[in-house]
């Protein structure tokens, strides 16, 4: 399970401000979605909203326990808890 990254796309002459979320999944597929920036939400909530839309669109039961951190270009979202264990082979790294 890899991270979902989000970034802000500024307005152009033809489009308003947007948020793009990209997910390179554990199976190698890359998914992305772009949503308009919602001025009623905070910056962080805008990024989280688009990231979670991408999770729902993926069709994978990826759980609801996610955390995020800010990057230079947006945010990164990673899954926490038991949901993560189905994607991460803990025994492979037992002696490390």
C-alpha cells in the first residue's frame, strides 16, 4: 500500500482552483482524481476530501483510519492500523 499524494492546482483562464489526488496502489495501478477547490473547507480538509474520494472510487476496502502530513506540494495520506497489515508483510521485516 503506497501513499496518496495530493496537490493544489491553481486557477487558469478556463478552470478554477482544483485539488488532484494520486494513488499508486500496492498492485502497481495508478489512480487519480481532480476535484474543484471548495472554499467552504479548510486547505487540509480540501485535500483530505479529494484523497478519500479517490479511496472510495478505487473499489478497494482500504479502511477509514488514515493520517496525513503536509509536503512542499500538498499532502500525503497513509493508512494506519489493522487495515494496513493486509498490505504490509510484517514478518518480512521481523529481524530488522
